[in-house]
C-alpha cells in the first residue's frame, strides 16, 4: 500500500510540474491564433481601399507577425522543457551521481521478464535498503553529505555491473536497491552481497566518511515459472526486513514462507501501536529513586506501559524491541516526553511534591536533528521547569558519535536539563566515553548486581566505576536493586542513589503521588 501511495504521489508531482506548461502553451497558442485572425480580418476590410503596394506590405506584416508569435510560442515551450529536463538531470545527479538512466521498480521488473521469464534461466532477486546508512551519515555529517550516499552505493553496484553484465540493477525510491542475476547458487549470492558491502565501504573511506555499511540483504530464488518477478521482489524485501526487525546480524537472508506470516504480524502490531498511541492506551509509570546519603527520594524514571484492550497491561519488552527497528520509536519517545510534561504541570497545579523525572531516549530519537527543538517546544508549551527533566541517553560504541553527543549534551545543559548515561558498562567504550562527555548522572546497569554479593571481581568493577564517576563529579545511580543486602553493599561501595524493587516498583501517576506522601523509607529516616 505504501509503495502504491508513494507512486501516486510521484505521479501527482509530475502532473503538477506539467500543468503550468500546458496552460502556458494553450494560452500562448490561443493568443497567437487570435492575433493572426484579428489582423487578417482587419486587413481584408481595408484591402480594397488601399493601393496594391500598400496591401502587399500589410500582408507581409501578417506573415512576419505570425512568424514572431510562432517563435515566441516555440521559445516558451523550449524554456519549460529545459527546466523540466534540468530538474530531472539534477535529481539523477544528486541521487545517483550520474546522468545515465537507472531502472525504477517497473523497468527493473520488465527487464527481468524480458531476459529471464521466457527462458530456462534460474535467477535471484536481491534487495537492500540504504535508509539506515543515510540516516547515520546525515546525523554525523549533515544533509549535504548524507544525500550523496545513494550515489556512492550506486557507483559501487555499477562497478560490479561492469565486471558482470548479467547483473540487472534498479532503485525503487523507497531507499531500496534492487539486484537480479541469473545462474546463481547461494554461494554466488553471498559473494555478490559481500562485494557490494566491500565496494561501498571502500568508497565511504575514499570520501572521508568514518562509517561502515551494515546492509540487511534479502533474496529470493526463482523456483518455478509460476512465481512472478514482482512476487519475488516482494519476498526479497520481506526477507531483508525480517532480518533487521528481529535484530539479526547484517548480511544475507534467504526468504522462507514463514517470514510472510511473521511480517504480517509485525504490520498488525505496528497498526496496533499507532492506534494505541492515538487512543491514549499507553500510560507512563514512575519508578522512584532513593538517595542513600540524603535518605529521601530525589527523582523517578519514566517507564511506559501499554493497557492493551485484549492482552492486558504490557511492559516495554512486548513492543519496544519492534518499535526500535522502525520510526514508531520516535512517536513513542515523543509521546512519553509529552506525557511527562503534562503530568508535571498537573502536579504543579495541584501543589504536589515535584521531583526530577528522567526520560530515556532511544538511539534513533537521539540522532534526530530536531530533538532539542522538540524538547524545548514541549517545555515551553507546558511551562515546565527544565530542572525537573533529566534526559537519559544510551552508551554508543562509535567514536564518531562522541562529537555529536557532546554537542547535544551542551545544548541540553544550556537549557538547564540534566543529562545521564543509561545502562553504563554494557557498551564498548565505557571509561573513555564518560571521560569525554560531561554527564551529570551515570546509571550502572543491573547486570552487575547478579553476583555482586559473592563475586569479588564484580564488586571491584562497580567500585572502580563509582570512584571514576566521582572523580568526574557525576552522580551514581544503580538500578535493579531488590534486596536489603544489596542496598548495604551499594552504600559501602559509595553509590549515591538506588532505583529498584526494594524501594518501589514502577507506579502509575496516582500511585506515585501517594507513595511520595506515605512511603516508610522517608518516614523511618526522619525518626
């Protein structure tokens, strides 16, 4: 459906560009005819009243006027045709870094049918998306560089085509490159996809881009003449999406029948999530955080729950992994932030106790260029004190992310919003990461608590992280604490704050407000 809608939009844009040309041509042609007819009629009336020499001059005037108007008409047509042609040339150059024709989806399928369908050839269709790579490059290097990625990939494929003219390639304007090749075995397909990846990486390096292509290739082999090229293309796209959505490693995925049902279920889940967001079925819960030194609660983390109409209350594990593989996570993150701002404003109007709320943004949301603008607009819309907001970001293993995140953190801090790193210690660049980025809070992942009571190495790791964080003047939070022995151990190690079921599970807004008034931990500390 999306492809059809997109094709319709593309078609409507073409018509939009053609309408002014058609109108101008028609009007100029009518003016031309009208002028010639009017002058001819006028001359016919006065012809017999003039000497023959004067009459001849007037007739020559008619011919010259007709020629001039015709020339103007031709110039107008040529001018607009040139504009359309120039626009098409610019599109081809910007997108593919070339002026030669590239098969769109329709031409791609026609080429397959012409070469393969009416012969004994077996063949395979391969598809892969450059969407994620473009987004990554765009986030780090800006639009001007990100827009070149499609051209870089095309050049890589064209180079492969020069070495093997059997290859048919195309582009479907949904960020998907399409390949078809005959006489194939699985090993040949893997060699081809490896070659594409290698060629793209080489060109990225040549262009000074610190990135690696991580393509999810989907492929489908022709098994009989009953399966059309269009169906095979659809199957290859499904295989690629299946691999990406299920968090598999980038590479080649061969289509299997069960994938269709799985992807159909994912489409249904996506529709349900969108409906749930529109119908406000999602609710933000709050898990309090307890300061061991101050002996009181100093904040809470916003955690999303879904009141599903048939499945009951769902935790993020039921929908976040899927949403993170699509733009749905952007809608969910925006929904959570908007809801938190609404809740803080409502609590302020009721004169309830206000504590800072930490909100976790996904990686996809973090690398949206309008994130700071969105956060600022919501804070202004709901008149929220920015000191009541803390943004938690994920640890990133990529060194090129540091400069971008440093800029992002500085912008948040300029707004007086605190920034924390979530699940610290589970990434790949831990120590250098927190040294270079000025986090206010470092949250240690609960994985370190699994055996901390019996494993001395685990205790030493946490102790080292705590000492380092305090050197950097960061506030340490440990999540997932469930037992009193763990609380005592964390206090001994020097942890500042604890979040976990020992103090409280995630609470609905009403339960959270009640908890802040009646909890036994703060009452006990006052005695």
